[in-house]
């Protein structure tokens, strides 16, 4: 299954680079013109981390 742009941005900006969600939100808005609310990004990140813990 192909990973989405939001998931990729969260993994690269927040998890790998250690930046905050606002940086990821700005990146998505500037590069892809995707306007995502802060709460949506927060829930996506929490879901990713829970899935990662379940796999490990």
C-alpha cells in the first residue's frame, strides 16, 4: 500500500528531523497546498506511534 503525503511528511519532519507538527503543517501547505488542521496531524502521529509500538 502506498504511503500518503501526510504520513510521509510526519515521518520525515517530525520523527526523523525532530521538528514540531507546525513545521509539518507548513511543509504540506507550501509544497503540496494541503491545508491540514493541527489536531488532524496530532491524531495521525499518535496513530502512527501506536501502530509502531504494536509491531515492535
